[in-house]
């Protein structure tokens, strides 16, 4: 019985741990200042650190919630979203820890200069050669690993060239791009 409990605790700690968090200042904003939000902060801390003109919109879900941060001029472009699995019945818990921050806008970039919409060939010049492009479980989104990956940062991509039945490749189309950047998400 003790062995079962110990194994269950180990499995839960692996499944629910916050993945490697990005280094402070891993993302640079449109104002050329480091983004002051990181995985592990509470929702309230993240909202308090945003500029007041940003608009937010909350979505509920069975596996967690997203809080979307919109462009303050158009209110349509989603700049980034926060994800947490600490929710209940579509209720936002402002004390909940953010597990991942997803950057959707090319207005934000890594310290190395990589941004959403960048061609993979250009990203390779900044992060080194692609080690692999793979599809994730269970969403089958494509992610790229580069030789010099920033800690706690994942790059979703589009344009990997996979052979039938394979889920990993080194090849990509000439117009393959970074589609989103995730901090603390673990791809």
C-alpha cells in the first residue's frame, strides 16, 4: 500500500509540476523592456503588472482557463494568453498560479530576437540549427527544438515536412514559421 501511495505521489508530482520556468526577461515587449510576467505568478500578480490599457477576456474550460490579453488599440489582436489548471466551474481564481504564458503576437520577442511569424530559417540564425521538429501529444501541434534553446521557452511552428507515419523531422518548408512562443508550458 505504501509503495502504491509513493508511486502515485511521484506520478502526480511529475504530471503537475510547473515545467522549467523561463529566465526573467526571456521575452521583450514592444517597448523594448522585458516582460514582467512569468509562469508561477498568480493571476492577480500578472494582471497588476500589466499596463492599464490592456484589455482581458476570460475563457473557462474543463482542463483549465485562459485569460487573453488583447491589443489596446484594436481589442481584436490577442497578444498573449495565460493558462492555469486551478479553476472550478468556469470561475476565475485570482490566486491561481499561471502555468504557461503563450505569446501570439509578433510584437513580443525573445532576448535573441525570435518572434511569432519569423521564418524558421531566420530563427536558426539566432538559436542555432534545428535539432528536431516534432508533433506533440495529444494535439499534434508542431514544435521545434533549436541547438541553443532559451530555458523554459518552447516554439510552436508550422511547416514541418513529415514523412507519412512519422512524428519527428529535421526538414521544413521554405515558408515554415514560428506560430507561437510558450513560457513555462513544456510543449
